[in-house]
């Protein structure tokens, strides 16, 4: 249980950092800069990269 909590918190922190960095780099560009959408997209990408092998293929 402790390991799972640490992994989830590490993923959340990584997602926030990646979202912040990507939003800051996109600030000069035209397009979507909504921080919540950026963080959500980054967390989904991290989840797919780390745990994508666990999902059954169709």
C-alpha cells in the first residue's frame, strides 16, 4: 500500500512538472494553454508509457 501511494504521488508530481514546463514553453505559441488540459494529457501519456503493457489488447 505504501509503495502504491508513493508511485501515485510520484506520477502526480511528474505530471505537474511536465505540464508546467510544456505550458511555459507553449506560452509564446498560439494554441491551447489551459493548464488543466495539459496536465491531464501529460498524466495520460505517463500512464500509457508506464502501465500500457497492463491493458489487454483488442
